């Protein structure tokens, strides 16, 4: 197999395990959550070794440098060798995670699902008929 010079960004994000499916990676590109070297990327945009990629998923916003290319999804240990996350990105995501944990103290999750009576009160409170 010849060495890869470039790979589609949606395939690479899927192979690097930023998204669970390639369809989710493609959708993230379509709605503008992926940038390559500061430019919004469509799913078919080619990514090269050394490119700086900004990708947003449920885990936060990642600022990463592409170290290797791959079109195949492999084990997580192999996927982590495909990129290198910047220190600033890692710190920002950790800070955001800590803030989310702190907010759970002030807005705890309910202990159980709302009853029929609770749902009626919620609907009435929101002003819907």
C-alpha cells in the first residue's frame, strides 16, 4: 500500500476517533464545526501531515496538529498517534469540564422522572396549552 499524501477530513476525524461514525464527522464539517488551518472545511477537504485542525464535538473544542494520516479506524492507542493536541486546547477543555462539574452542585439532576401531575405543571408554567 503506497504512503498517503492526503486524506479526506471526515475520514481522518473518524479514524482518529473524534467521531463515532463517519456520517457524524461529515455532518460536523457541514455545519461548520471543523476548520483546517483556520478555514472552514467541507467533508471532502484534504488534510495533510502538519495541518492544524480545530474540531468541535461533545468532548469540547480540540486544537490539534495532524501527525500521521489514516483512512482506516483502528484501536484507540493507534488513533492517538495520528494527532498531537496543543497544551492550550487541553487546558481549556479541562477547565470547561471542571466548570461543568461545579455547576452540577447548583443544578442537580432530578431524582426521578416527572409524574403526570408534574408534567402538567411544567407545561402550565411554560405557558403552553
